[in-house]
C-alpha cells in the first residue's frame, strides 16, 4: 500500500515537473516512457465516459428496467421491459380524443373522487365484439395509455370488408405476423371435413355424441377442429371450448361485447359444461366460479403484459400524470366531511372504521352474491371467491 502510494505521488510529481518546466536533457530519455501511459489513460477516459454514464443511468435486467438513483424520483422506478412494442403513433382513425370531467357529473358534483388532471390522451377503440369472420393478420403490438394490457392492430384479409383495420386486446404470446380468427357465429360448414357445427350439440353432449355414434371420423374431426381453432387470440363460443382451457375477454350476453377478464395478466378457466347444455362453469381470476351461457364468446389465452402488476411509479408526480389526485385520510378532515373527522387531537371517536358515506369498511361484507346472499341476488354464482382464512390458505 505504501509503495503504491509513493509510486503514484512520484508519477504525479514527474508529470507536474514536465508540464511546469521546459524539458531538459536528462528528462528527454524518460519522456517516451511517460507519454504513452498518460495518453492511453486520457484516451480511455474520454472514449468510455459516454457509454459508462449511459449504462450507469439506465440498467436493464431480464424482466424490468431499473435506473441508477441519481435523483430520488428514479430510485424506486421499475418498468417492465417490452421491446416488442411498436414505437410509433397509433392508427388515427381508430382513436378518439379523451374529454376529461374531473370525476364530475352533468350537475358539476363530484361523483368519483380522486380524479383530475393527467396527460392528454387518445382513447383506442377496441373491438370487443369480433363479429367479422375470417383470417386477420396481426400487424403490430402497441401500447395503450388507457389500459394496463397491450393491444394488437389486426387487418382483415377480406378485400370487401367495410372496416379492415381494428384493435383487439393482445393475448400473451401474440406477436406481429401471427394470425387470429373469430368464430363468434360458429364454425362455418366445410371448415373441418366431417364436422358440422350445430347449436344443439353443446359441451359434454358434443363429446358424448361423437363417442356414442361409433364413428371414428367424428371424433377425429372434433380433434382436428380443436387443433385448428384453439389458438391464442381466436374467439370461440364457450360450447366449442373444452374444459381446462385458459380464456379471457368473456361476454355475458350472446350478442353483446366482452366484459370480464380484460386486465393485464388476468385469465379465466373453463371448469365444466352442464349436462343440460345451457351454461358453462368458468373460474374467474378472483377464484369465483360462475355460470356463463354457452353461446357467449371468449378469447383463447391470457391477457398480455403480466409484469404490469409489479411496476413501481417511483414518485407521486407520475400518479398525477395518470390523472389520479391525492387521497386524504378521513381523520385529517372535518366532521362534516367524514365520519372520522373533527375532534380535538388525533381521534375518530372510538367508532369502527367507516367510509365517507358511513358504511362499515373493514370486516363487514356489503355484497353477498350467490347462495349465501339475499334471495335472487345472483343465481349464476356457483362458488364465491375465497375470503379470509380460505384465501390465505390458498
């Protein structure tokens, strides 16, 4: 350690002496040995400085992008990596300008709290109906500022289509260049040789009918149909989806749009088909099992961007960019504004936790669907979502 320090100080003194005084005859012999070292050190610092700074400022991991905490706002900032997203602008004809109301209704009163501000956006018009049949090509995967999942721009191969371009929710694993198809109206005749789609054959009846007929061609046609139609991004009625299949974008009306399981990384699963052929039991993301009409549609696969739930905004300002205003504690309010407000000092008056409208908000259920709820509350719920010890045990 001492010798290294002495050598470094000796080197600095020699270099300083060379710069301060003109070169003399005894130092000319040592100049060729000093010049390469000093020049090499200077060139290395200059050439590597930009790349080192960039690499230190932006560090990429396998799944997330993190940043060196040179400011407090990016210390905890974490974003999922998505190099497959299209970097350009969306298709203008499939967007609508977002008009903000700050959570207020037509009377000017706040009906949805903690909303306001935010960046300017254009809403992407997503096709949740998928009525147009035929093969559609996936052009690109895009970012949607209005939702957590990614979206896919698809184009129909039908030259006579009224609207060839459309946006759909991108399932996980769908990439540019893939193809998707919609079978909302059923499988057309002749699509699979030996199989004719009929709404009278549903669920278990479809499998039992093919087995009882004794013809191997029917079961073979059913297997070929599933191998062709059960692809990520395809839309099928629930009566044509076998049990155990992962689905999303589920509709509750045979003629309506998809309503359930649309958030990033979510999925549902087909549990069973009823013997009567009217309902299909579907396990939702919360663990609830409910009945859905077998003529309702669903999309194969799970929703894209599953790493979204592990993101970290890093600072409060990014929440304001998203249009979220700060939430205020009830104990910090006045008595006229919240049941916990008012009083002298930090006290809520020994009252149980309540919402701003006076509802009990911790430990007491406010909604009881299904068998345990009120009469005719929700007959389609077969099993409620797990709560309390049941949820913690799972």
